[in-house]
């Protein structure tokens, strides 16, 4: 009789515990969102000590605890990741996944652009399609990886753009560079559109290093150095 009563009491207590657990409110971890507006840049420190510099019109999101070390990126940012041997640092952006232990790199993934670009600055970075992680590229310092959204393909570039980090360094540098290359760089840096009334103008070359340049300065450089007439609208 005692054994039977003990078993009934145990079942009763388990039932009460299950009921209490079921009635506990569901705890949803807070998600933090850090973002910049047009013309704004921001430096931010993550909970693990890693640092991120956000270019304009950029957003990162991550769980408040930052456990695991995972975040989402929309836009462009430079990362300095604190090394943790047993815990990867993972970024999801534009159908790509970037995975590191500790290194620094620049990642550009604006939703309106067809390419996601990663430039390794130190250490090693695994960069690949989020749905095909086994096909990731391993990029080292100076290496560039590109993910083409329309074709869903990965590519390793042979050379890097000398101005890929211009948004952070605030330095534009050209060495006998044709305007076919210069103009897209200026458009990207200043967020504006530049048109040539005569296609032959694009065959001209530009050499120079410009620190903290502004649009008016660069238009003056093109006008004086290449003997061009410049109009703004």
C-alpha cells in the first residue's frame, strides 16, 4: 500500500511540475539592431570584444547575448574579430555565410547590388553560399571573393581593387587608371552618377592620391588634369 501511494504521489508531483513548466512565459531573447543612415559611418563593439565599422546605409543584427557569435549584415562593414578557438564568428549576408575564428576583413552586401564582395585583411576567412557551405572559398590577406546573386556562383578574383577600403580609409588612389575604372569608383564612393558626353573621354587615364576627397575636388581634378568641361546637375 505504501509503495502504491508513493508511486501515485510521484506521478502527481511530476504532473504538477509539467503544468508549472507549461505555464511559464516563453522567454524570447532580445535582438539588437545597429544601423547607419546615408552619409553616416559608425564604429561598434560587439559583446565578445570584436569591433565593426559600419559604412553608410548599413545594418547589423544579433542576439543580445551574442551566443553563438552570429550576426546578420545588410550593407558594408569592416570587422576586427576577437579570436576564440572553439567558437566561430559567423556572418549571414545576401545568401552568403562568412565564418572565421579571429581575423579582419571587409564585407559588402547591399541588397540592391548583384554582388557580395569580401576582402581579406588578415588571417583566413571562409566565404561561401549559405546553402552550399561545403563549397566555401578560403580567403587570406589581400584575397577577394565575390558571390554573384543572379547565378548563385562564387569567384576568387586575381587582383583586388586598390580603393575597396576607401570608404574606411578615406583615401582614393589611382595609378595611370583609365576612366572606365575611375568613374565607377567615384560613383560608388560619392553615391552619385557620372556621365561622359563623349565616350572617348573614358579612354583617358588618371594618376593621383587623394585624402578625404570631396566630389567638387575630384571633379576639379578631372577638369584640370584631363582638360575636360564638367557640369553638375
